[in-house]
C-alpha cells in the first residue's frame, strides 16, 4: 500500500468541504428547525422546515422530512461539517506515516509503538501504518484499507 490512503482521505475531505462551503454561501449557518426560530405559521408541519441564519428556508417539503430527519439536517449545517473536516485533517496529520520504519514495516507517526509498562526484556509491539485511528477515520469517509491495498 502506498500513501494512497492519505491521498484518498485528503480528496474525500476536500469534496466534503467544497460542498459545505457552497452550501454555506447559499444558506449561512446555523441551520435550525422552524419551531426553534418560532416563525409564525399556520402550517402544523412547520417543524419540518429548516431555516438558515437569515431566516430563509433551506429544506421544506410537505410531509417530509420528519422531526428526526429535520434535526439531523439542522445538526449537520455547513459550519458543523467544516469543523469536522478541520478536525479530521488534524487527525490525519497526527496519524500519517512516520519518516522511519521498523523491520520493513511503515509505522504511524503518532502511535509508532505501544509500550504500556513492558518489562525491560519484552519487545516493543510496533503499530504499523495505517493505524486503527487512521483506519477508522477512513471508514467515516467510506474508504476501506482493503480498497486502498487493491490499487
């Protein structure tokens, strides 16, 4: 496996950020359900509408989304998505490949090895790159290390 995983993650993060920036430009965060804004309406389904910071409707449809879906949409406004991408970039930077290896293995820059109170005569357990943290981050973007290894 080459550094493909890092490249795939960066590309996936960039796609998500582009979409979020475009949405933010059109409908500024925060996004809230209609009942949170207490916008007067005779529509009993108003709680299903999502409004942006300026009071414009972001999501509306008669009969959908339901309250749980409306909450999910509101909690994933562009600003929230951009904050998560920024945090994910920090995780990727921390858990990238180390500049050195061990016995032919590439190691995680952050994890390198686990050394939890080992006895002096015990060997270190090396944490091979990609480490479990980076693998979990990739899964959040729909990328599996098996797919990366096949390329």
